[in-house]
C-alpha cells in the first residue's frame, strides 16, 4: 500500500493517555440523575443494568488478569479517530495480558449477526494508528434490536470465546449496546458490552461525556475550507457564499465553525425553533445583512447553514409532517398525476397554511419535498439543498427591495455543502489522544467486569495526562421518548443550549461579524509544533469548560 507523507509521519505519533490509566483502580462516584418517571420506566426495562454507579479510574498497582478475547464493532457514520479507539482498546487488553485477542466484526453490527469477523493483530493495528476512516473493519447501520439478532451474535461470541464486546457509535448505537448488555446479563451469558461515544455532529454529550469523538477533527477540517472560501470571497469581492454543514439534529458543527472562522452570518437551528421563526424571517434576516453590507460597498459575504435547519422551522416542520402523512396514504394517486401537475395537486390537498408555504418554495425545493422520500415514506431532509433554497429566496427579496429603492447592491451566490469531506479526515492530535484514551478506558472497564457502561474521558481541556477516565452507565443517560407511536428508551440528543457559553459568545459577536469583514483563516490541522497550537480542543469545549 502506497503511503502519503502524512501517513508516514502520523505512524510515529504516540497518543497521550491519562495518568489514571496506568495500573488503573476503579472507584465509584455517584448515582442516576433522571426524572423519577424516567427512572421507574428505565429500571423496569433494564433491571439488570440499571442503578449502577459512575466509575472513575485512579492510578494504582498493575494486576494480573486471566486471558480473554474481546470483540469490537464500528457502528453508524464514520468519525475521525475510530481507528485510535480500536488501537487503544488493543493496547489496553494486551497490557492486561499479552495472550488476549481482539476480533473485529465486519461492516458494523451486521457482522456480528452474520458471523463475519477478523482477528485484529498487531501488524494490522499498526497500519491504522492515527489514521482517519473506519476502513480497518468497515461500519454499518444495522440496528441490534431483536432477540434473534442477540442470539445469533451470542453464537459467534461463544464460538470465539469472546468475553466482552465494544460498540463504537452514536446515541442510537449506544442505546442498542445497552439493550444488548441487558439481554446478555438477563440470560447470564457472561458477555460484557461496553459503548464508546462517537459522532461528528457533537450531539452525544452530557456531564460525563464532554464531547463525542470526531467532532474536533471534523470542525477543524470544515473550518479550514470555510476559511479558504472566506479568503477567496474577500479577494474577489463579488459573491455571497452559502455553505451548508453537516448536523441534522443539532447545530454544534455550524456554531463551532462560526466561532473558528467568524462568517458574516450563521444560522442556529435551535434559535430558529425557540423564536418560532418562519422561513421568511430567516430570508429577511439574511437579506438585510446583504443589503447593509452592500450599502457599505461590500457585495460579498459568507453564510453558514446547518443541514437540519428545515426541520427546525416550526412552519416547515408542520408542512413536512402533513406531506409525509398525505403522501403515505395517497402515493398511488400522486404517482399517477402528470409530473408537471404534481405541484398544483399537492397545493390543492394541503391545509391553507401549509399550501401557502409550499407554493412559496422554489420549484426545485418543492419537488425535493414531495418526491425524494426514504424507504419509510418520509422526506429525506438531508437531500434538500437548503443553501440554494435560501439564496434563491434572498435573491427574490432583494430584487423586490431594489424596485422599492431599499437595496442598491449586486447579489450573486455560490453554493457549497461540506459533509463527507470531514468524516474520515486524519484525526487531530486532540482526537487521536481522546480516542486512544476512550479505547484504553474500555479495556479497563472490561477488566473490572463491567457491562452496560459507556467509556468516559473528562477534564479534556487540561493536558491529556490530567484527563479523568472512567465509565457512565448507559441507562443513566436515557429518557423515554415517543418513537413511531410508542414510548422507547433513548439517549437524548444534546442540542445547542441557547443559554450556554458557546452560543452566548457567538451571539455577542455576530452583529459585528455581519457588518465587518472579520474573517479568520484557520488553515489546515496542525500536527507538529507547540502544544498550544497542535493539541487545542474546540472553541465549544473551551467555552463550556470555561477555560
């Protein structure tokens, strides 16, 4: 395999670990903190894994452990640093006993069910240290929810002599890990299940999980390209760049990239929902900033837009809900309508409020809302070109203002969507260290006989040696939510807090950024050099930890 200069250089990087993981000793910290109603419901669903304490590791004497085999699964979308979680897990179990073996299940949870696996040896692990992607064993989105899946998984775990399974994934994957842990505990199968917090979206976090891995690298990767566009924007001075960023359920990526690059405009979905803003409210806000900058002679700028914005606009959410319901029950009739007449047909069938909103949308976006549907019949919101929707509607509003004498500038737009570009980047030093520590911590949880826990590493704005390693019961992070008509236990997604330090910092600066050209050009991720440059965590984490 031909290696790039970066791969060769990164192979020599030794991730830093918390001192606490040297001969780690387990201490107990605290109890669950959910509402009483959620506690009762979750305890009933998870009687064998509920009510366990928080765990913290401290420095202690190394012990001898009997040989054991461990399995690992990469679940869901890719995130930078996944290979280092596996590397940390591998090194951790080998430190416990050199005879221990690690097996990787191929292409996600489906590999467990279908008995597709490979032993991960030192030679294989060394090829993937400090690299991006999940290609060491691949990932998949199979959900582990049914008893027959659990039993099929148990067959291969038993055959391979695997004592513990580590599932690396987001909130849904870790919920599935908890369900699997409960099932194996109830059956007394002797299989431990440990989770690791992954998602570039940054929406898997709480008091014990300060950040999900991959968020740091993805945001730095996007911020580099946004900075490049801002510099081009400030050089040509003739385009408004509308940039959509990944983050369907939360706006953490957009907010972090705004804090790093200081664009003229950044829309935060959670604020849009809280203020009950309409699509026209957002368009008017952007158009006013464009007009104000044009009055100062600046016919250029940058706009950051979170991927899931459409679903956070209350009126659009209602429109999408009615569309989903109507087309689910009338798909045959809709498909029989001539394509050129489908828009009018839908308008005639919607309630007056939703019909008016649908009619106001550009032709292309309206078609995306009514035609592009997932296997469950729902609108595929991630496919909606929100950046084009907003720029077209801004252009229309500016044209009207120009006729009224309210606008005197020129408006030309460029469009971008940064998503997959950030999911498999070579991990930043922070993510390389953090992920390695998460994997190593998972090995300590296994050594201590734990199941139903998520690996936790805290105090992450301090030097890595001072990080606090431990575990949090996955049930402690769950609440009951209505999903597909029934109440289910889920790990609650962490949305941007409008009273949190990161958003407050952004809100305090955005008016100045709108008027001025205050762009910051972060450049590429730095791997070598001063610690304060190479190991710096995200602005979000620094502001949240007030350091």
